[in-house]
């Protein structure tokens, strides 16, 4: 990587650090926003605590059906119950909330998110996801094989918060932190739409798919250091074979649109990619799997590479 790339990466890291450490001073006009966010979080927390559990509302991470995958567990979401609270009082940071607000404002401006749906930081799925993410748990989302924009926003904001926090602790990232695998070009565009506003807080993203020439994507990979990658597995494997990108240090992996039964080119490509990621990245899977055999296959897919 050239000196100009090093300088660009350093500039983005400094930008993220200043935003996370001194947000209100840099953006005095947002002080009312943060005050509103804090009030809204507390209000949402009280509402969730008082909410009754039922078979028809919300989502649930069913701990009794969690799968042991070595270092972590997979809580399963099946649409029956709600836990309704921030786990062990681990609240999202103001930086994470700012990321959610930045995404929401951008999506609303282009008509990609409905204002009446309410603020992203108050969504019940976001509360449940954050409980798992902050506890380093993997998640199997079984309410459908396709992620929503609200879910993408929460996962992206959580990853951005982790990157910023670790950089403030003195760590640096020389390869992508967050990898989002998608089954189609259209889904890659949707994820990129949600991610793009985070460039305002120093998180650079790149979309890899067959809709752009591989030569152009290689050039973009060399000219920047994206923290986030969204890709179709086939294009990512092509780039990996050319040594144009390194995913060995990916820490947060999302697999979208994994339909049961697990077979075919999409599943096979995901298996190959997983073997190229070292260690045990925190993982979220969106799948319609509903039986033990499917879950067993998923367990083998996500297990730490041999």
C-alpha cells in the first residue's frame, strides 16, 4: 500500500476518533439530538420492560435453542417472544446512535425508509441484536432469509462503533472488519445504500459484484482501505484468487439470504469463503432454516476453520 493510501486511512481514523471523543463540541447543533436520543432510549427501555410477552408480537433470541459453536452461542430468533431489555445495562454509545441517525436521515431523504416507522434506535430488533452483539454472541435470524434495511443499519452502526472504539484504544485495521455476503446484485445495492451515509463518520465501504468490471474493483481495493465489504460470494472468490483483497482478519460476518435446504453454488461459495477467514468472527445469518438437519449444517458452516 502506498503512502497516499496510508495518509487517507490515517485521516479517516482521526476523523472517527474526533467524532467519537468530542461529538458535541464538533457538532454543537446536534447537542439537542443527543439529549433527545438519551431520553428516547430511557423511554423505550421503560416501554419494553412493561410490555407483555405474547405469541404474536416482536422477535426473540431463544436461549434454550442456542447452538454451541465453540467460543460463542447462536441465539435463534423465531418470532414468539421478547426479552425487552438491554442486557446487563450495556447501552449503545452515542456514536452508535449518531450512526443510526445519520443512516436514517439519508434513507428518509431518498424515500428508502418510512418516517412513520419511528427512529431506528428504538426498534425492538435493534435492542435484541445489540444484546447479542455486545455479548459477542452469534445470531441466527429465522424470521426470514432476507435482511431488512433497519437490520442492516443496526449491524453497520454496531460495527462502526466497534471500529472506532478499538482505534481509540490504540488498535488499527489494515483489512476489512465487516463482511456482508449477499445472494444477488440487487441485495448488494440495497446494503450499499444503507452503508453509504457512514462515510460521513469515516467508515469507507465497497461493493463487489458482477455489475462492475473486476479490473475497476481491483483498482478501488488498491486505492482505498474499506472497513466494510458487501459482496456476492462468486465475485469475492474471484478477487481472492487474484489476491486483490484479504479477508483473513474479518471480525464481523453477515450471511444474507441463506435458504434451506443448504445446497448449490451460493452455499458452496460461502463455505469456501468461511475457510479463508481466520479465527472465529462474530456472525449473523439470515436464513429460513427450520429443522435440526439444517441447523446442523449451519453449525458446520460457521465452525472455526481447521
